[in-house]
């Protein structure tokens, strides 16, 4: 089957980008003719476009087109120019698009109707943030309804990655078109720690014991909440927090907050770690993994923390409770409650038995999220729709 995977960014950091890459490579390894269609955008936060992307990534051909930032005034809804013609030239048997409220969703859906081939979308849905104005939230709501009345109305399937996301999507997507297929993780490298016990040369020196946050340093990730919680932990019980990820423009504000709380010495800014072995080793050495997000449709890093055997404290938002087996594979706290987050961190730091219990539950839980199972579910859906 010839499958077109359509996404805004490819071969770039990010959760959606990781999922699309894994899907494309693994489907191609299973004998499917997969090609990726993406823009020339590398960094959405700073709007960095590149012209030096390779035409083939891990054996997958990648077609790239110029992107423009605003399709609708007042909203960032990138439009990829030339995408529809590019997809049409390749004549795929099925088109699978990723993300929501982006121009390439509307474009790929229109091209699928033109070609008469099945169209699938994985929404990776994110509701409006609490700090956004009422006007902005209203505009996002209009976008949801617009996409529901156009692209999703004619979709052959819309994939939700958790049951919670399915419920949210059903507000503007026909329920009968929604399928639930979670994300996955390649567990093999995580089960071979001896291969990753390397010198972490080039990285700042890691503390002997630390909390870990991994992900984008962005507005919706709850990092002010984490710093507030850290400041509430008595210095005698406090351990440093290592923050691993790419800055999306909010680090200066966080550094100011840390100075106000007098905890700047308790923060290690690790930045984006490209080496996968070093990345896994940073996880394994952590005492507790913290995930304070305002919203997560899924949270791939939760799978990584479970695979690494690290106990988790996370906010009970979006798909996080479902991934953590509703608190059995990680401690859940309300979003916005810094005292609850601080208490959760202190309890795990001070209770080796409880930490070991959650870590063991996480290892068991993550076994159900293997990429082999995820690929089988996608292939079954593709074959059903193509038939």
C-alpha cells in the first residue's frame, strides 16, 4: 500500500514529530510504500525554516514545501504551499495527516477527496490554554467547529490516542469515525542499560540525586508550577531539578522566577540532548520524574520514564491519568496545585519503598505500549479503509 504521512514538521524535535517518524519508518520496514509530506519548518516556536533537510530519512522519502505562518488573521495556522499538488503527483492509496488546527489538515483532506482515496487524521488534540484570552479561546473553538464541519466530517477515520481525547474530539468529530490507537515506545534500548553507561561528556555535570523534567520549555508545560513546588520543599529535603529540552522562549521568565524563589542554584538547564544513549542515561539516573503540564493529549515522555524505571509525579490532565493507569503507575496531582505537587515529590523522595513500587508498576504498564502493537493497529485500520 502506498501511504502518505502528512505533517507540519519532520526530522525535528517534538512529540508529534517523533510519532510520525516512528510510524513512517516502521511501516516502511513492514513492506509498506510510505512517503512523508512536510514543510521546511524546523522550529515552530521561533519560526525557523531550513533548506538543508535530507531528502530521505531512515529510508523514508520526504517531500518538503515552503510554509507560511498565518492562514487566519490573529491565529497561527500554517499553510504549506504546494502540498496538494505534491501529494497528487505521488498518487497515494491512503493519506494520513497529523495534528489539528493546521492548514495541512484541510489541504490533505481536500486532496484525498479529489483523488478518491481514504483520509485518516491523528489530531494530537490540545484545548485552549487557561492563560489565553476569551477572544482567543473563542477563535480556537471556531477552528474546532470549522475543521469538524469540513475535514473531519468527510474523514474515513480520526485517531484519538486516549479515551479522554476521544471524548473531547466527539464534540466536533462524528463519533462513528473516531478510533483509539495510543502511541508507542521502542522498549529494547531501555532494557539494555549497560550499553548506555557512558560518560555524559559535553553535558553539564549531573547532581548525584535529582528530579527530572523532560520536554519543551514552553508555556503549556507547567514549569512555573514545578518551580513553585520546588520552592515549597524545605532546603533540607530539596534536591535539584534537571530540565532537559529545547527552549520555546520561556526560559528567561523561568530564570527570573527561580531567582525570586531563591532556588536558581537548584536548577540544571540541560538543554536538548540529541544523543539517544545519553538521553536514556539522564532518565535512569533520576530519582523522580516530574510532569507538571497544563495539558497533554498523551505524554510520550511518561512511557520513557516508565521504561527507565523512574517513579513519576504528574498532573492529572488530558490523557496522563490513562497512561499512568489512573494513578497505579505514577502519582497524580491536580494541575495548578503547587503544594500538592511539592507533597508528591517529597513523599517519593522520602519513601524508597513507595518509589520502588511505582517504578515497578510503571515497568509493567509500559509493556502494553510497544510500537509493534501500535503498528499492527494502524495497518489493520489502513487495510479496512482501503478495502
